[in-house]
């Protein structure tokens, strides 16, 4: 396997993947957009494909493989990405009321973000750190 395939910016928990499979059965193909705040805080918003239109100011973080025919794409605004570019995010689900426009709202569950800082290897892979040994102070 190519080592580049092991690095990603986004992942999904088993519980969130199960809910996404259920929601896809109800709503068709889905996508996420990581909200930048405002009305729904910084919740990951899940929409049927085509209901939320991404544009040139959105960055694709990656795809979630949840056992469906097609992966679920995850986007974030470029301005928000500047704050999160050193972070790996995992989409999870917990009991509670979903964000106002996100499809999980009526389920009694809500999607949340769990985050961690990128590892040194991930930083290097994404071009956010110098190659090992390069640029170290003498």
C-alpha cells in the first residue's frame, strides 16, 4: 500500500458511520460541511448532496468511507480551514438535538467533531512542516 493513502484529515467513528448509513437510506447521498460558527456553533452539518452547494471558497477535507456505494465528502470553508489546517477531525455522534439544518436533527442524536493535532508525519505529508532534519536550528 502507498504510504500516502494512510494520511487523511478526516475520519468517522463506527457509531457515526451507522447513523450515516441510516440517514442515507432516508435522504439519499449525503455530504458534510464543517460550520464556521454563527447559528449552529461549529457543528459538522450533514446535508443531502445538492442541498448545500460548495464553492471555490470551500476546501475538501476528504471522504468518509462508511460502507455505502459512494463515500461521503467533507468540506470546510477556506477561512475556517486556516484555523483547522493543523488538525485531524473525527466525526462522531452523541445523544442530543442536531444542528438546525443538519439531517440528523430529528433523530435525537447530533454529529460532533473530535479533534487532535496532526502528527509530525502528517504535518510533513500535508506540507505543513519541513522534511525530517530540514531546517532544524544548528
